[in-house]
């Protein structure tokens, strides 16, 4: 990979894994990759990282869909209700069935939703009494019991892809990596996002982008996500793998980028097809094309899958995180009145070479005032630590760019000069 320091865990001609999990196989004690290849092999693969060989493979059957399994879950403890033993696997086949496959390749039907269109993920519940399932085309996340009965259903629209478990509290009860939920759900749509969901009732407790016009990082075609850190005061990050161009970005609780790399997702005019635009993936400069999965390796490193080969995809373990400028929206087509508003929380500027703000006015006239601080404790209640750094005004159809360096934090205030003005503020962070 150009400019990417990584260990290749798996890359083989004729294999296109879209999902991988790195774990110790409970059936053999070997360190393995458990992978799902939906497009070429259409099979579940267990690959030994110790011997460098594919030690087990099961091709799924069926005709209802053309590409499965997208995800595979290795059973790590007995599930008596379905006769699952450690080392068995759960996945979806080409008939949208969720099946249990023993290591002897005996296949047992677990469930098939009556409204299935493209069965995707199937994660055992924490109490091992059912499954959390997703359907990419039908657009639902659903908890079912092992009789196939629905416990709850959450409709997130088409593109509902991979699940990952949020671990919650440590044994001490002090540190945690959740924001109140148990599962992360990636939704693979343009500028869509990641949702944190409670396993008990399916309620959404956190999302990126949030349900707001502010503090928005736009994940571009997110296909998977995972939560890192066991921090206090909401200091965890969510790592989002973006299929469009191979971007991977970690965001904080407020859905603001912390580290990672990305590229723009282009929408191009297409007069010949009589459509407003067509979307086009662009590969990153470090050689990634389409990131189909992110995961955490046994060595505590970030793993990812990139579909970059002529007839294969590559499973990587990063040895060093590349960095690029990161872009997000502080406000998007937001309406503001003459009294104005602070776009809090402040923007972290301490670790970045430059933070640039781009004000665009969609209607009326807007004044943007930027306050800065050198204080490492950026208290928004204290007027003493903030100084007025710069102020600009723009009218409808105009834009202004402001650049700042060598500040600890930046606080932005917007107000309308004419009634009910509408504006956007985009942010660029340069490392």
C-alpha cells in the first residue's frame, strides 16, 4: 500500500472477504481469521494465522440473493437452545436463511424472516436467547428469539449493514465504552451514519451524524464501525469504515473527527442519463479503494479489509495510523435569529496545525464571530479565557474562509443581520 504501514493478514487470489474477525478458535486453540466472502467464494472461511492455511470453508447455498454471506459469527460458548458448540458459525445463506453450521458442516436453519430481502448480520444476544439481525435491503435491525419471533424491530432504511458489540462497563463499574447502548449499527448510504442501539428494546441512544444540523461528521457509505476506549467523561471514539474510497475516521461523542483519513465523495453531473448527478468512489492516495470492514485485532491494533485486488481483497492490520486533513460541518443549512447562538461545544484546535472555517450563506445575511483561547481548560462559562479572534459578515450566495493556528480551542458564534437567515459552516482540520 502506498504510504500505509500495515501487516497483511490475508490476501489470496479468488477470495474477496467482506468481513473478518480475529480470535482464538475455541475448537482448536489456534489464532484465526474468521471471514465471510459474499462475492467470489460465497462462503465462510477459517484461516489459520499460525499455519498460513485455510483450515475450514463452507459454501452457502440458495438462489434468492446473489451475494452472501456478508458476515459470519463464530460461536465462542455453548448455545444449548440451538445446539451450538464453540467453534460453530452463524451466517446468512443465499436464500436469506440464518443458519448454524457445525465444524462437520452440518447445517441447521435458525430463522428466516418472512419479510427478508437481503439477510445480512446475525449476532447472538448477550443472554444467548436469540439473535440481533439486519437486512440490507429491507432496512431493519431486529431482535428475534430462536423461534423466529420478533422481540423488537428498528427501521433504519436501506443499507443496514454490520453490527458490532459495545462492551459497556468494566468489572469495577467505573470505566465504560458505551454511550448508553449495547450495539453499533452501520448504515451504508451516502452521508448516512452509525447508530448505537440498546439490545433490550432497540432504542437509539447515540448516532453519528446526530439528529441535528450541527456538529456533524458525514460518514461516506459507512459499512462497519467499532467503539474504542474505556474512558471516563464520554472520552471514547467510534471508528467508522467508509466503503466510498477507503476512508477510516474515528469520531468523538459529539461526532467530531479525532483521527483518520478520508477523501471527498464525488457527485457528478450526468446529462446523458438525465439524472441530476451520479456518485463516484475515488480511491485514497495511500492506496485504499473500498473499505468493507474495520475490526480490532488480538494485538490491540486496527484491522481493516480493502477490496483492492484484481481478483481479491486484502485483510490488513495497521502498524501505524496514517493521517490526513479531516472535514466536517459545524452547521448545515441552519437557521439563526438576530439574538445569535454559540455553536458549542468548542472546536479542538490544540493538536492541529491549522483549523479553517468556511462560512456559506444560503439566505439573508449572517455574522460569524470566532473566539479563541490559549487555555488548555476551555471553559465555556468563563469569559476571561476567551478573546475575540475574528468576525466576518456574508450575504446570500457569499462565502468567507477563516484560518486559525496555535490556539487551544475555538468557539464560534453565529447571528443573523436580516431575519431568519440560513447558513452553513464547514470545518477543515489539518494535522
